[in-house]
């Protein structure tokens, strides 16, 4: 008898819930009821993290497999988009590719460590082994790579999270400054980066400048949004970056290299990369359907917005 009574109670509450749900659907504001909100499905990331080749003919980017068959090349994959033919070619497993200044190699992240691949021989060299290293950036002379480490290296005493520099063989590593996502200036004298561990409270995701020695730190942005992936224009006059925030200020931003003249170039985008002539920026952004994140391109004056890849 107790089981029957319990079943009746369960059925009663089930019908009551359905009645309330239907009433909210039909009259979401009637009688002071709370509207039922259908959760928004986040867009699926397909193509992201573009990097423009020095000759301007290709874009390396991260591709995320969309079915089981594609997973044979890894969860994260690096592909090359030929801008002259608009054809795509698989390169290697990994993410966040960055071209060397001479266009002969690409640095990238695999298993949370920095690697480089020789594009002619396809030889791969692993440069770090901490499983916590990201955002590689080549020095303009191609002799060094900057990156960030988000945890302490077990072989280094003290607090070692921050921006590091090493040569292209992976040796002579040195900690430069606290922060993340470094990018060399075109003259190799400075980093633009994101304030990170050790920065003043409230400045952890702001854009900063510093000499490559770590001195002369200067905060460039001062806003309430999260700023990421800063990158210098080829002539060193401007800095572009991506931000996440509310609908009015999320997207690709550009400012003068001294931090003045901030303006939003396009909304909802991230991870900008300049064309070699400085006239265009490629980035990733949700497509017009709102379902997928793919690659886009835009002129630096805000005109010519065009979707580059399809889901």
C-alpha cells in the first residue's frame, strides 16, 4: 500500500509540473509567473587561432574534427589554408600555430607543450616538457621563441609561472616577466602581453607592454572586459587583440602602440592575425547561423568583412 501511495504522489507532482510548464509557455508573464528560458546552445568551434604566413599566401589555423573519421589525426589539428586557391591541407596534430619569420617553420602547441615543425621535411621538435606551455611567439630574427607557462616548472626553484624565452632548440630558457600570451614587437625590443599572475588585482586580463628584458612595464588597456591574444601590426604602429565581454564590447579591437585610440573593429571575434602588408586582419568568429565558429577576414578600416572557411 505504501508503494502505491508513493506512486500516486509522484504522478501528482509530475502532472502538476507539466501543468505549470505549459502555463509558463503559453503565458510567460501571466499571473507573475517566471518565463521558461530555453538554454542557448554554444556555437561549435570548427576553425580558430589563425596565423598569416609571411608571404601572405597562406593561413595556418586550428581545426577541430567534426566526426569520428576526422579524429584519426587528433583532437586538435593544424591545417593550412591556401588563399590563392582556397584549398585546405592537413599539417599536423596540435593547435595555436605561429609562422616563423622566414616562413619555413611553424611553432605550435601539442599536449600543452611547445613544438616546431619544419615545413619542408615535416620534422617535429618538442621544445618544452612541462605540460603547461602555450602561446608561442617568434622573435623577428627567428632565433628565439617566447611563450607562457601557467604552472611552476618542477626543475626550477621558486615561482616560475609567467612569460619565458628560449632559443629554437629549446635551450637557454629564462623567465622574463609575469604574464601570458606574449608577442614580440617588429623590432624585437618589446613584448605586448596579457597581465597575468603577479599583476595588480583587476589587471590580470589587461594588455601590457614591457621590454624583452622584462623592464619598463606599461599597462595599455584599462577596461572591465577580458583581453586576449594581443599582436603587433607589421609596421609596429598598432596592436590588435580579442576581447570577451558583453555584447557591446566583445570582439576584435585595435589601438595605437602607445595605448591610445582604442576602437572596436568587429564584434564577437577573437585571436586576430595581421596580413603582412598590415591592411587586413584574419580572426575566428561565429558564422551567420550562430552555430559554428570559423575563420573570417576584414580590412583594418572595418570594411570587407568576409567568411573564409565553412563548417
